[in-house]
C-alpha cells in the first residue's frame, strides 16, 4: 500500500500560496508558478539587503561632504586627516554630527 502525501502536500501548498497573496495574476493562485515567484522574491530580498548597506554609506558620505563644503574642506582631506590623527569616527557618526551638531563638526574640522 502506498502512502499519499495529501494532507502534508496541501498544507505545504497553502503555506506558499498564503505567502504569495497579493502577487499578480497566476503567481498568487497556481502553486507551481507561486513557488517560483516566492523563490525569486526571496533571492531579490537577500540581494537588496546586501546592497542597502552600500546605499546607506553613500548617503552618509553625501551628508559629510555637504558639511565639509560648509567648512571649506574637502571630504577626502577630512577622512585622510582623521586617519592620520588616529581619530576613529566612522562615517555614520560623522554624518550624524554633521547634520545634528554642525558646531561640533566645525570644531572637528578646525582641530585637524
């Protein structure tokens, strides 16, 4: 006597169909198409999580660069001087200081 996977398979299919609810056309209705769409969506999500870090860093650099221009120094010179003086402020902290505490950022640039 063979064992059929009726209940287990139905549960597995319903789980995928629930996760693809809201997808367009048959991607939310047919299991085979929905499973393919779900797998691709997971891969896209993973890839974009990796890219988000680079995008955020780019924004930090833009904020720091704008603050540097206000203080008459170039971004590359600021980073080089910070590295030379062994001041370990990362770009996230520098961007926060540049936006929220411009007077502190000015003091940092003047002290270098």
